[in-house]
C-alpha cells in the first residue's frame, strides 16, 4: 500500500488536494490553478497554488498530463484523499427507503443477494458485487437422498436460510433405497442445525470409536454428506458464491474506452476464484475497505480501477462481502455510504426468519 503522506501536508495543501480531487472526480478533466483559485476557498494567488501543486506532485500525489497544464490525482493521491480528506455523509432517506423495499426479510437468500448486487450497480452506476456464504458453512435443516441409477444419487438439502440445493452425485457404488433412508434419518436426527463442514468433522472424530454396525452407517453418512455439498466448489448453477451486476455500465467510463482493456477486465470478472479472493480480504474488516489501483492485487484491474467493499452478516457471524467496482475516479462520498447501508440492511434481512 502507498505511503501515507497526509501527516506531511499543511492545511492549505490538504484543502487544495481535496478540492482538486473533488473537481477531477466531478469533471474528469485535469484541474488547473485558476480553477482551484475559484473553488478552493483560499485567499491565495494562482502562483502560490501552482507552487503548492508542485510540492504535491513531488510527493507523488498528483501528476501532470503532457497535454494539459492541469493536474490529476495519482493512485497515491486518491489513497490520501479517501483515508484522511474525504467527508462522508450518511445515505439519504430516499435511497435508504429504496434499499429497504428491495431487500425485504421475507425474500429468499438467492433473491436478496441478487437484489443487493443490482441495487449497488444501479445506485452507483458501476459494477455491484456480492459474495455469498459458502453452502458448506450454512447450517442444514434437512437432507434427503434419492437413488437415480446404480451409482447416481440425488441429494436434496434444505438449509436454515430456506434455500434448497439439489445435487446429482456419483457415489462410485450402489446404494439401495433403504440404505439411503437410514443415512438421511441418521444425519437429520443427529446433525440437523449444523453446517455440513462441521458434520464431516464430527463424523470423522466419532468413526474411530464407533461399533462395527454403526461404523458402516457413519461411513456411509460421511461419504454422502461429502458428496452432497462440495465445500470447495460452486453449486451446479455456478452462481451461489458470487453475484455480479452491471458489467456493461463500465463501457461508458471515460478511462475504459479501449475495447481490449474492457475485454481483459470482463475476463477477470469471470474468474470467480480471483474475485472471491479479493473480496475475502474484507471478510474480517470493521466497516468499509477501499482498494485503489494495484492494491486490488489483480493485474487486469490495472491502476485505474477501485473496489469499495464491506462485510455483511448477522448475529455476530460474517456471511459475505459486498461492494462496488468502478474507476478510481468514482464519487467515494456517495459510494461509501451506499456500500455501508446495503451491507447493514442485507445482514438484517438475512437475519430474520431464518432460524435453523
């Protein structure tokens, strides 16, 4: 992460940097000394402003495009801006009402996550992204197995959040209906209310001390539980761990006018493992985290993109991360409260009427 120069800046330099970045975010054009003289609210001459801007450029906070006498913020300049100069107000009542209306507690988990992604995109005009809790970490309410063929079984898992996952699994051996029923009854009687990942750990520990007859049942339960939910994979529909909305909104962003650049960016969005790893860096954050340019760690995102993200959850349990991906020249004062509010309301909605 870039060096924090905020402590080195005198009040006039801080005010000029804040004003310059604000104007650049708004207009998308390099900002000159005469513009700053009109908007910075400082009683100093353009010559003095140019001198201070030169100092800010020497610190690596500003850059001078060759085609203009004005200056633009660098990634390091944006970092100082969001960390110490930005003034953020809570989200307005109309926006909060819209979020509450479209994130109702009675909706299913999948609908809520989809709505959250669409809202983040629509209200920020960039890409909305939401990572979901891994199904292996969600307590299950009931599980059933149905034989489909000699070595195929349909696993039906009802989770505590009322989501249902159907998964066709290859068992590698034949199970008769009676065996499948006994395994399902055993899992439902002894482990309902626990995540499958925890069920597997407990079964492994108890297998060692089990009697022969029980050992067979527990071995079967462990095998079928592992097959029913693969904690390292996305489910059959491929969309349970990551929701992204609004890719095409980036096509209108000035900094991303190059088609090859957009193609690389969209290909990066398609690599869900990379996107999940990026979002997971915010799982244990307190509040919003902002990744600017190379801080994302994803080369195709480049130096001109940014992510504003926050974890969401309920009852002290983090369920996932949501955020907005856009150009680093985004209105952070609007995106940050949007992400904060959406995370809070999504966590509340998921926390209601979802007892195990």
